[in-house]
C-alpha cells in the first residue's frame, strides 16, 4: 500500500454519552433525509418541466446533484457509527472520503460563483442575458466547476504515500485532511502549508468574489430602481446566509492558526448537513416558478397513480 502499519483510522465522533447520541442520530437523520428528498425534488422537477429549462435552473439542478453527493460522502458513515464503540474507517475508505470532499467541495465553490454571475447578468444586463448565458457557456461553467474540484483534490496524491505507523485516532466524524497529515510518521509541515494555501486561497477567493458580485447587484438595483432594492436585499441576504454557512467552516479549517481546536468538527456540521438542506429552500422553494412547477409535477404523479389504480380495478 504505502509502507504504512496503519490499515484503518478510528473516528472519535462527537460524544459517547447515550443521552446525546440518540438526539444526535435523530437530528442527523432528519436533516439528511430532508436534504436528499429536497434536492431530488429539484432535479426531478426541473428535468421534467420544460418551462424551467433555463440557465438559472440548469445551474440549480447541478448544485442539487453536488449537494446530494456532498452530504452522502460523510453523513451515512457518521450516522452508522454513532452507537458503535469502535468507529473505524479503512485507510482506502478514508482517502476516498477526503478525495470526494475536496472534489465536490471545490466544484460547489465554482458553481456558486457561476450562479452569482448568472444573477448579475440577469439583473444588470437583462437584454443580453440569453446571449451571455448561452447553453455552451452554462456547460462550460459546469465543466470548469468539476475540473477545479478534481484539481483541488490532486493534493491528496502527496498524502497517499506518507507512512502512518503511530496513532490512528481522528478527533472528527469524518476523515479530515489536516488532522490526517498530523498522524503521519514524518515531518508534514510543508504539506500542511500546501494544503492550507491551496484550500485557503480557493475558499477565501471564492467567498470574496461572491461578496463582490452581490455588492455589484445591489448597487445596480439601487441606482436603477430604489423601490426594488428592498426585494433584492431580501433575496440576496438569504443567498449570503447560505454562502457564509458554506464558506465559513471551510475558511476556518484552512486559515485558523490553531490546528488542535475541537471547534472545526462542530462547524463541519454546517457543510455536511445544514447547507445541503438550505440550498433547496433558499435557491428554489422560495421561487414562485419553482413552487408552481412542483405542484404541477405532484399533480401529474397523483393523476398517474390514480389512473394506475383504476386500470387495476378494471
């Protein structure tokens, strides 16, 4: 493998107190089911409704797919191990988990930037919207997001060959790259700096660009129609809340100077459970067209179900 004496890692999780474990399981399961079901509804609705085949909803569908993958990378393993005394994950499973976290996380950052650009063009350049947000450009945004995500996960190649021969406990509920590096039986300060710079620049840079784009949108709305400013502010404030919840923990992981802090595993709950639930609510279910399309899809499914029952009774 890699000359390592460690074949598995032990995830310490959150707590071993039973009174806390049961509510934690219920809370995690509810959020996970809500995330999966909410994002699947978005994918099914946009895919089946031709009225929603627009650049904005194309990006939203792909965000939903990313959210499904993102929360499925860590949540099932965490929930299945809540009541286990020995919460272990194999070396290969740990590496795979880190790979998908970085690949999908990097892709989501770029996709959020693409969505902000889409809103900027729609509000600030409405007459050129369809020309700028062409199908080719939307596909380019999607390919770029996954390309950045895969490039972001390339740093994992430096970790696979490291020797792990000592402690194998990770004080987290998932395999965390900075914590994993500190378990290696060699000096990894250079790699830790590389990971911090790589992930820090990507997360902080994306966050700054998102904030700048929202400021431009608000400024444009304010200069053109001050009465529309409150509506735009209401919409963008909800978007910014999701952005902060997503980028906040990431920037803390890779830029905070104290690597021994236990706060990061609690902040990771936002990315693993809460943000994938909020994305459908903020970006789509508060949208009038989306709510109408969901009702239309539900009505169609109900009619198909009733027709099927009628055919059986004939």
